[in-house]
């Protein structure tokens, strides 16, 4: 009974005290939740991310930075950088909602009017009104009582696809905000992207080391089934399309003799290229350029390099031109509204992190502090704001 | 630091030369195998190194299941406790890592080569006559070189049976309490000859560990839940046989057994209360001890073999087989010969040499590592009525199997130790003391070899301790006694083993990159008063202030900040009132605020807490029989608190126990 009370209470973001509510109150809560859900379902989510480039009516309103936090410390957090006054507020989610995100934030994206946040160890998908930062729903991702451990997220059509460490991909309806389907993928999927009419899932097998997985599952977003599986390097991770019919992905190797590499997969599943001359941990693609970062754990050196996705050749080994120090590069993203490249720095991995914004020439524009281990970015555009 | 050492040496030399001209010793420090109560008090008062102890009556007033609960009342001790009867418990002494403190039961070591310090929750509190903490590990009594190798040592001493005119003595009883605690115990000692006896001790413990706790998640997310999967079933058992061989020798053989099966409730994770991991222990130690005492020499021989098997099971692990089943086996052989030789009336030399062999195999290790250690300790002590001085060293040669051929094959070190004390006044008795010790701890096998995390190239973590203090006692009139000790200490840790993330945040690795400087103050004040003919009141207060600064990296923003989990202030108070066969105890423990990281920001802050335990006992005596019935409350004010972040501690609990001594 206590437990049921807790669940009902946590969903009810209006309740502010941790009390065990009587049954009639729980009914009220349920009705309230229904009301909220009906309200949200009135909003039509777009089928595709909005086109933003060179649209003068769209400009950056803010940046959400997801701070991963530390394992078992319940300190995943959201930093919001507000362009109107150029300030960053860490603990933004907590301040808005009176509770924390939970343990180990692993991915975030804005789709339509909503910000979706994957909280890995808490096994939750937090759905937030992107403009206000107020939570609309918290969707538990459990298999019975066992956590599925969601990892990464990708929107497509009316759905949000979340890959889970328990070898599944959950499909969440963006209007009803509930899991409508579960698709079997490979082992411990740790990267997902929507491209070329399909959902691409990289199966890491990372929890079964040294027996890593080395495949990418392709899911049909209409039938919710896996249609093919392609072989890539071992322990694949982030996967993103380049817009020219290819997908770039990181294969993290075994942290020993097999190094972490950037690879290119074409849409028919052929491994086109492995960049064998450098190590890579993550990347972002903007136009015909991939910005690829690496952190060398032995030397403690961070690097960001530039790759031309048309020629598939490195263009520049050092993206940062102005000597901005980045101690431990931990995430990268491109905001089409500002055309800036954002690079996050985890510094010592246990404390305050930092985000730097660079123009495409590699010169720093501004910086702000974040929470622990900033890894994910979601860009809030003014067009999405009603009033404010 | 160097100049401090020089000063110490000079002082030492000066005092030795001065002291040799003194009168013969009356309050000798030579402690034989058997001590009488009055000598123990004088030992505590005379030592030139910080020594704290709890007597059997004080131990009886401690609420809790294990020796960890007794140790947390000592000053300078920071307990790490994951909560509940089954939660891992270790202690850090004066901000040094838990691996710097050795643990000995009746002179025989207990260790854990995988983690560095054994889980103190394994050792039940009952049947202990003394729990003591020796910082610096001075003293001229014979002890294994290994005991001297630590920065401090915890000694647990079992009750020696007093047969009187009876052949069999013992006690039996049961404790029961909140959160499903049931703990029967039995001890039986049987005399088999004039100087020989056989002892058996059995201590099973069952605990459900389903205590309520607060999920501290802001105004909108906080909730009260019950800890799940926190059950513990354990059995601790000892068998021993002791025999006097000749006038002054005693032989003891023992077998110590510990078997436990428990759930690991895990960290509190918001919105995800699921936990299903299990831990199984099977430990066995067999030992042989030979003690012999003569006018000029005391000898102590120790031979001990121990075996510890551990299984960690995660049935819901999302790896290949959807479960994780790790098994680890460690074995240790420890041989030690120690002796103290009274060279002259004032001088004694204490020598010991140890050989230790550790072997390990485990499913998360790439190799089956072993370690061979040879330790030699020598201490020269000089004792007069007015002064005491000790100087010595520990030489170690250690071979690790897992070192790269490129690295130095052997670790060899010589660690010096000095201490001295000087009597300043007789009434009230006042003594000054000073101690310097260099010690190091070898990297634990988990730090060296654990898959992905381990780093076989780790160097030992070195610690230097400097202590200066004042000891006083004053008895204004018969029946009232005050004792005070106040010590200032300065510690320096070099090449501290620190985990830093490698590869990704789930994979951390060990590096020798930490430097820590600690400055602190320890104060203990004990007072006892006789109340009429059959009453007694006592108060024991202990306070510690310590600044443990992370000075690893001058360029870091954390430079100079307090290291994780070390509170600036700790305080404990034990009040005991005895009248006839009734006694009331009230124990108070305070832990100041501390941070979980060297980044001392509000997000990393753990708030301070005050915890009170209270107990009421009735122990009537009827001839040879003694009964004891005790009712106790732990965490009297039901305070929600954590020692380790995300691991809540139990709230208010009740314990009732009944024991029968025969």
C-alpha cells in the first residue's frame, strides 16, 4: 500500500508532500493525471523535426544540457542556459519540479513541444514541457519489477524510440505518453537514430564484456519489427546519419587492444569505412562536416577533429582554434538555429562541468557551467514557446 | 616533515640519556600474557602513542550487532557503514583509508586481500573483553610485525574463562529486535585438565533488514519506503583449545568460522526500488599460537591459515546470460615469530618477523594473483617512572605476482617509528607524549587486478603520522576519577590510491595520484564516580576535529578541499549509571557534515547527524549464576541519516536480550 501511494504521489507533480494519500485522494490524482494526458493529447506533435535553417522566425531560446551525474548518486540533472539573459541554471529540473531526475541521465531530445529525458539507472523516461521545464509525465520502463535500463532516444513520426539495455527498443506514443510496443534488438543497445525511413540501433553487448556484440539492428517504424541486422565493429555506440545515405557510428572496441573507432555504414548495411588512424569516442554532424572528439584516458588529452562527410577524409585534426582548454571532452552537439558547435567538458568527472560554444571556425563564443558530467544537449527554439 | 623527525630524534636521544639515571621502574610497562585490571588502566595512561579501549562493561552498553558499533565511539574514527545488519562496515582512522588499519583477534590477524580491510560487521560484539584501537601501533609487548605495519591496529580480545572451582562455564542467550533481528548466542568453556580448556562459541544472526527509510528527493519526490533485499543470515563460530605447557608457556589452537548469506539492498535509486543481488561468504581460519613468558623474554609464535570464499550473484544482470555470478577465493598463510627481550631494567627490545602468503582467484580477475610478504620489525623501548621512549622500524620485502617484467619485481621499504612520553606532574598525573610513524599499505588485489578497473602497476600508499598529546588523570577524592587525553595530530598521505574514470564513466581505474594532508585534534575525557557502595556513574566523551585536505594537484580547483567522507567534527558520548543490579546506558554519536567528493559544493554535501541509543539492563547474581536482561532502543529519536550517500541507515529500533551466565 505504501508503495502504491508512493507511485501515485510521484506522478502527481502537484502534490508537494511525501504523504501516503487515502484512496479517494489517489482517485483524484488519477483523474488529474487523466486530465493532464487529455490536455497533452490535444497538442499535435509534428511528424518530422521542424526545418530550421535560415528561417528568420526561429532563433535559439535556450539550451538544455543533460548532466549524467554519477552512478548511484541520484544526481542526474538538467542545466538550462537562457539566451535572453545569458545565464545558466543548474538543477533546473529540480527547481521547476521539486524533485530530481534520478540516477544517471543518459540521453535527451526535444521533439515537438516536449523535452524527453532518458534516466538510465532510475529506468525512467521523463517527459517535460520544453518551454516551461515542468514535467508532464514520468514513464517507468520496467519489465515487471526489473528495470529495463533505457539508454538512448530517437524521435520518429508520432513516436519516441528508446533503446534499453535489456535488449529491447520501447516505442512511446508522443500523444498518449505511454509505451505502445517493445521490439527485440541485439544485446545491450547503446545507440539509436532515425534515418532513411528506419530506426537504427547499435547493439553494444557492453554488459557481457569481453563477449561484446557487434551489430546494428534496423527497425521498421511502421511495423515495429526488426527487419535486418548488420555487422559493424565490436561494442558499437553513438550512431547518426550524415544526410548522404550513410550512417556514422562509434565502435568502442574492448578498451584494450581493439581501439574505439569511427566507422561509416551505408543504408544497405555495408561497412564503408573505418577510420583506423585515430580514436574516437563521439561526434556530431552538421551539414557535410562531422566533428569527432576523443579523450585519451592514458594521456588525459582531449581532441576534436573535423571530417568531411562527402570525401570521408579528415579535414582538420584540431577544430578548436583559439586554444580554449577542454580537459575531458564529454559530449558534442550542433544547434542548427545558431549554427554553433557545443562541446561539453566533464573536467574531473566528479564535479561541476562546463560547456563551450564554438563557431564553425573553431573560435569560442561563450561558455557556461553545468552539473556533473554534461553529456546530452537539447536546443530550445523560440518558435516552440507560447508566450513565455 | 623532515625537521619534525629530526626534532623527535633529538628529543628522544636527550630523554634517553636523561632517563637512564632515573630510579627503578615501579609502574612497569612490560605486559605479560595475562593482565590485571589495574595494569590495563595504567597502560592506557602511560602509552606514548594514542591508545583507546572499551572494557567489557562498556562493550555491553554499546547498542549494535558488531564491533563496528563499538569502534565508532572512539575518537578519530570515521565509520563507513552501508546500513543494516548486512551492510558493509569499515573504519577509517584519522582520515587514513580503511586499508591502513589492521584488525587482530586475540593476536591473530584477520584480513581481506581483495578489498584491504575485512568487513567489521563479521565480528559479533558479545564475548569480547576488550576492544582497543592503537594508533601508531607502539608498545613493547610481543606482537606480529604485521600488526606494526599498519598506521593503526584494532585489537579484539575474547573473554578468558575464569573457572574458579567449576569445570564448565559459559553463557547462553538471545537477542531479538526490530527489522527481524534474531540473534541467539552460546559460549561454553570446559576445563580438560589443570591448565587446559576447550572453548566453543556459536553466534547465529538473522535479520530481515527491512527498515523504513526516507527517499530524500525534494518536496515533490520524497517518500518513505522499506528497504528491500536487506536480509542477512550469518553464523559466526569459534572453537579453541588452550593448554599451559610448563610454567610460563601457553599453547592455543583455534578455528574461526564465518558463513553468511545476504541480500545487497544497493543504493537508493530514485523511482527504481528494485534490488536482487546476493552475497555469500564462507570463511574459515585455523590458527596456532604459542606464548611463553620468562623473566627476560616473552615470545609469541603465530601460525594461521585462512580461507575466504565469496560469491556475488546478480540474477537480473543484463549481460549475456541475464545473470552475473562471480566467485572469489582467497587464502592466506601467516607465520610470525615475535619476542620481547628485557635487556636491562629499563631497556627492552621487541623483535618480530612475519611471512605472509596471499593467493587469490576470482571470476572477475584476469590472473590468479599471489603476494608474498616478509616483514621484520624491531622496537627498542626504554621505560622509567618518568619517561618512556620507543624507537624502531619495520622492514618489508613484498613480491607481487602481477607486476610487469618492466616494473620493479620487489617492493621493499623501511618504515621508522619513534615515540616518547614524559611525566610532568604526579598529582594530578600529567604526561606529554609524542609519536611519529611511517607506514604504508599495499594496494588491495581488487585495486590491482579487478577486470577493467585494476592496475597492476600500483605503488603502495604511504602514510606519515605525527602525534603530540597530553595525558592526565586526577582523582580529587576516593571514588572519583577524571582522565583526559588531548592529542594534536598531523598526517600526510603520499601516492594515495584514487579511482578515476577510464574508458567511460562505468569503468574506473586506480592511480597513485592522491596527496592528503591532515591536521587534527583528538580529545577524550572520561570521568567515573562511585555512588554509594553499590552504584557507579561514568561518562566517556570523545571529540575529533580534523582537516583532511586534498593537496594532490595545485592547479585543481579542489586543491586544499576536505577529502570525501571525512567530517570535520565527530563526537561521541557514553553515559552509564549503575545501581545495584540495574544499569542505564545512553550513548550519543555525532558526525559533522562532510562531502562525498573533494569538490566541496552543496550538491556533494551530506548533512550532519546526531544519533542516540539508550538501554536499560537488569543483571542479578545468584551464586555462580548471573542473569542479564536488557532492553535497548537504537536511534532513539528516529533520525533519518546516511553515512554513505544513497545508503540510508535504520531509524528507531528496539532490541531485547536475555543472557544466562553459568
